[in-house]
């Protein structure tokens, strides 16, 4: 987790996504069974969905939550355990 998420966290922070520890834990629990190449693709799409949710009204705390919801919804659909 730490190698992949070290870069992922830096990228997400730089782009203005406000992921919580719980978000990283949720991501890890859902993608740990995927191959690393698949994980990278899923993480890219995860942030894309988060960004689309935020675009619906700007980077307010409420829209961070909407972005989080959209991204988590995507992750659940892709990584059914």
C-alpha cells in the first residue's frame, strides 16, 4: 500500500482532492486483490470521478463529499469482492 499510495497521496493533494485516512483505507480494502497495473488504472478513474463530482458546484466541502461519493460508488462497482 505505502509505495503506491505515497505517490497517489502526493498527486491527490497537489490536485486539491481532500482524501481522508478513511478514504485511503477504503481504497486499500477494495483494490488490494487487483494487480498493480489494474490498481493504477482504477486509482486514475477514482480521482476522475471525484473531480467530476466536485465540478458540479466547485471545490466546497459539500462538493468534496459529492466527489467522494461518486468515486466510492465507482470503486464499489469495479472492485466487488
